């Protein structure tokens, strides 16, 4: 997280992770410019089969802007808007916390943030399974593996996970530039990265 703000870090974190709708809006606005109406039309029923109301989507955008997760980029009028003004937003930054900042986050909020991320990812997987896109491409990738590492190995793997994550954001920017020039239709893709300590004694876990 690198944006300059006078708002307390924990307050900003709590606002974005308190509602999975806000987290999904922020995720979308990290990769593309978006308006509340566009989000509602494309993703209004994204969470657990529940159809969101337009007013709740608008309010979520307002809260994210108020707490400096979103900034307004432009407005449009005319056409299908019938005199209304459509406001477009982009993310000021992704909700990413480096080791130093993450250490400041209280344990309950860490658990909530992690759960929200897993919840959102699980929905992405569910959508892909239903749509038949999860394994539609022969070059798709879906793997996981357990490891037994020393401290140096742990730090090396975590370092690579962070490096890959930031590479993805760079590639998104490069892809946006290429598609703006070529007019190529974007390919929606979900990438998940995770690295966490597993329990040593698994026999007591139901």
C-alpha cells in the first residue's frame, strides 16, 4: 500500500473488508475503469446468487471513494443514460499489505481479510465451473503442493510469491496498452497465489 492518506490504516482496511461487495468492486477497479452502473449490469448477482440492488452498489462505490480506495476518473452523459451522469472510477491502490504493515493488523482483522479473499476466489472458481471455462483452455494451470521448508526456504518462496503478484499488475498494464492499440477482446483470467503455514498435527482436525 503506497498511497498517501491521513486516514487511519485500520479504518481503511475495515471499510474495504467489512463487505464482500466492496472488496469485489475494488478488485475490478484495480484492473479496469468502472462505473457503479457498469458493475451492477455485469456483476450485480456475483455473490452467493444474491442480486445486489443498484443503490447498494452506488453506496459501496461512495464508501470506497470516501476512504480513498477509489478515485473518480471521468463522467459521461448522453445515449442510454437519458440525461443522467455516469461516474467512472479506478482504484487508488490494491488492498495489499507488505510484511511491516500486515504486522500492524490485529489478528481478527487478518482473519477477516483472508476469509474475504478466499470467499471471493471461491466464487470465481464456482462461476468458472458453471460456465465451463475452468478447464476450457488446454494451457490453463491449476496446482497446489505442500512443502517442508526451513526459515530461509520460507522467506525465499514468500518473496517469489510477492514478486509474481506485482508482475501480474505490471502485465495487466502492458496488456491494457496492447489491447487499446490492437482492439483485441480481453480474456478474463483469475490468478490465485497463496502461501501459508499448515498445521503440524493434522490428525486432530475434523
